[in-house]
C-alpha cells in the first residue's frame, strides 16, 4: 500500500528556510546552508546529476526519491520555487499543488501539474491514485502540518543540519493540542548531515 511521507532538510532549531524567502531567494536568508550536503562529496545522485554528495547521503537521498510516484506541494513552496520551471521537484513524477486559487498561468510540463483546491485529503487521494503503487512525497511545511493534523502522514525523514538559523520557516508548527508519537526506524550519520527516519504512530 502506498505511503505518505516527507523528507526535509532542517536546522537544529527546526527551520526549513531562513527569513525573507521569496522567488528571488527561495530558501530565505542563510537557508542555503541547509543544502551544503548536496555538494560536499563526489557521489552523484541518480536523479539529479548536479548533486555531488557523500556516498552515505547519496544512498539515502536516492533511496527516498526512488520510492516516490507522486508529489504534493503547498502553494507557497510552488510560488517561491518558480513552479520548478514546469519540470516539478522530481522530474517525470506527477505534482499536486495545494491551493485556494488556481494560478492564472500554469507552466507547461509532462506530466502536467494538478491544482487541488478541496483540501489535503483530496490531494492525498489523487496523488495515491497517480503514484502507480509507489509512495507519495509531501513538500513544504504547510502540507506536512496538514497531513499530520489529519493523520495522513506515515513517515517523516529529517536531514538534520548542525546549524541554528534562528528565524524563518518552521517545519512543525501548528500541529494541534495533542502530541504526535514517532518511532525512529533509521539513522544515517553522514558528513555535514544526519539523516533521521521516523514512522508516525497511529
């Protein structure tokens, strides 16, 4: 059965982007520090040849990417990324964009983007149907938070970076009054980053 999961680079104090993120500065001030591990090694990713990671990081990254048959992204992530120029965050994989308002102009791409205006449950249902038996990846803090509140997220993968950013976009705000229990299922210690995998407990 397809799972819903996310993999996010996060500072030690919980930020996935610095302050003042925008299309001109998608990761905000100092946010690019969260992705130094994409270029601190000599092992290319099978999915993005421009990434040169340590062997441990490349293995972890590619294993996750290979599981994904569809991606869900929030509208803010879509906007600050420039809609990924029409290629989507994972080229060739269907993208579902959570939004209250469909953009007036949508980039041409293959497969075409789907804009979901009726909530996270609908986005997950549509993404699972399009994923061809693979898993669904959720990008951006809003989508992850909505999935957790709705009990839809199965796994949380954190690329933990040893830095304190102090301000910016937090991954895990606005989760509601009840705690969310997790079980650690994997830890990979790599140069400049620790990859942590958790199963979300029902």
